[in-house]
């Protein structure tokens, strides 16, 4: 193969990107942003975990951009599933979730980057390119917090009462705060109602709450008191 031919092939290479978000307007916005990049294409979109796994098989993307809160399943579950399956796709989380609670969790689950939806468009493209290059992307604030946590022997934001919750417990907590009942939570997360009740019991114990009604009030109040950019949707 000639050098000129090889250069042409490299120039024509386009990264294939899968967008997983349960909000159509967000998916459309990302697709528009990505389409402005000469070497990127959105090969597919998905609103939930099951649909995302199907699209992964169909379009074999180089990168999946994943929100944590999905209409069916959850971003954490999807990330862990993709990682366990050994699927050769890099993952970047793009969400409204609180960075101090979720960024490090996303990396541990198998993602290679985390971007808050409040970030400017150029930061989103920067994150996409960095993850495509095989590097980890985190905000400066989160990177400093993680490094500080390593030096102090802790990786959590100790100021938050939610810091010691597991990923699944956090998912249940936010849904409780949104007023979602146990049966619907079980359906969304593909778990049994009994398992959801077990998670609720663990939440009460970890948060020092005595009753189910008190847990409901606490979760709802928490969501009300924290702006969208500081909490899960």
C-alpha cells in the first residue's frame, strides 16, 4: 500500500458513537454536536439498557456515551454489563448527576470518563476525543478530590450523607425521592420487589432513618434542596 493511500484511509476514518439517554432532546443535541466533527458519526441511539445492548450488536461503536439515569435499567448496570461481556467499546458518562458522588463510581464500574451536562459543548467534545484516545477524562475538581482522597486514605466526599451508599442503593434512593413505588422501581431496575425492599431497609440503616415514610420524606426533601446540577434527575 502506498503512503498516499494509507494517509487517505486514515483521513477518512470516522469514529462510530452510540448515544444512550432517555431524553430525546438530549440525544438530538448530542447527535447535532457530534455531527459537526468531521471524523465522528452517531451510529445509533438508545433510551434504555435493553435497547442499548441491541444497538451495540448492530452498529459496533467505538464509544458509547451513557447517562446514569435511564428509563429502563440504569447506566451503572449497562456499564458493568458491557465491561463484563468484554465488548471492545469505550464508555463515557454524560449526566446531570453529582460529580462528587458519581464520577469515581462510574470509573470503577468501567467507564473511562465523566462529564456533567452543564459543561460547555467544547468540553464534551474534548472528553469524547480523550476517551477515544484511550485516556481517562474527569473534571479538574473531581481529579483533585480523588487524588486528595488517595493521600488521605479515603475516596469519598465525607460531607455527603449519601457517600457510603452503594451504587444500587443510590439508584433506589433517587427513585424513592421521585415518589416512585417499590413495584415500579423493581420494574425499572429489573429486580424483584423483595430486593428493592431489602435496599430500602439498608438505606434506612445507613442514613439513620427509622421508618419507610421517613425515608420517603428524606429522599424527596434531598432532591428538592439540591439543584439539578448537584443531583441525579
